[in-house]
């Protein structure tokens, strides 16, 4: 009986140790999230390392479809329709496949995102968008496979792929301007001061109709005249200057300066003083 109990104890102990044993993954999973304008973008991928191996043209052959990482295929998710190389990619999740070459890569957004590696049977009808991207040589070697979302603007970014000494970037555009215009149209029936302010600043930053921006920022400033906001007045000075009203711009900047000094905001004090000096 003692031998039986001892055997059961050893088995239980062995099972418990096995269940708790953890080791590092050879290619750790990673998730990248970024908002581009008003569009949420996420990338999920695994990260193999070079470990002394030659990658492109060897471990990853030229001219063959690659999962773009390790383990399960890499996926990219867009919350809105985006544009890549003039082609519309509908919102959703896509597998990201690539076909590396020495000088350029084919980058493929594949509608079936649930594959371990590449599909057993490739289906061209599932290619939502494909584009060609130039290979740029890196000044240093990247040991671990890396993806990035960089070069951010209000309506675009670049999806980057980096490994060994190669960088490949795919630019995509988001429908930010269309969404903002729709939002502006919806709220203009009864906008708040902040609605006018945000709309005016957006038009200034994007180089849109400066007269509309001027009208909106003037309304925002007028609606808050009982409790002036120096950051509103700062943007008013910039918009008026852009619209050619130098005198009005200096007046707004001086009002912003006074408010910033009262609030103890050194950054706005500095910006307004420099602006006023520039206007003179």
C-alpha cells in the first residue's frame, strides 16, 4: 500500500512540475497599436531573431511567399477603409504576406487571416490588395524581426518591416479629412466654442479654407470672451496672420500673452512674444 501511495505522489508531483514549467518562446508574440488620424491600426506578429543566420535570400528565400514573421501569419487590422497605392482596402483584419526580393518586395493583404504560416492552397481571389515596396538598406543590422507604424500625419502612416539590414515601408492613407468634415457638418447646427475651435485649428493645420477657419475661431473667441482662453487666442493670432490680418493677429497674440502670463504658462508666453516680434 505504501509503494502505491508513493508512486501516486511521485506521479502527481511530476505532473504538477510539468504543468508549471515555462520556457521562453523562440519567436515571441508582439502586438502593435496605433491611431492614425481617426483610424485605429493594430499589427499582431511573432518576432524571430537572426541568431547568426543569413536571412534574406537564405532563411527567407527570394521570390517566395513569406508569412512575414514566424508561427501564425502576421495580421493587420484597420478600423476604417484605407488606401494603399491608390487601391481601397476595406476595414477589417488581413494576413500580411510578402514576397521578398533583393531590390523590392511584393506586399500582400490577404483576406483569410487564420493560417499557421502561409495557406496550404493559395487563393488569388483572397488577395484584397497587393503593392510593391522598395528595399532600403539599413546602416546597422536588426537582430530581431520588427514591425513599425511611423511617419504619422493626420491622414497617413507607413507600415514598416525591418530585419537583418533591410527596411521595407508601405504607406497607407486614412479617411481622416472625410470623417472630420462629416463631424463638422453634424455639429455645426449647434456647436460649442470648443467645436468651433477644433474645426478652425484643423483647417489651419491642413491648409484648408482659411476664411472658414477665421470665422470659426472668431466665434470661439467671442463665445468665451467672459473667460478668455489664451490658447484660443493663440490659434486666433495664427489664423488671422495666415488670412492676412496682421493687425488683428498681433492684437490676438497680445491678449493671449496677457492670459498666459496670468496663468503662469511659460510656453505660451514665449510663443506669443516670439510671434509678436516676428509680426513687427
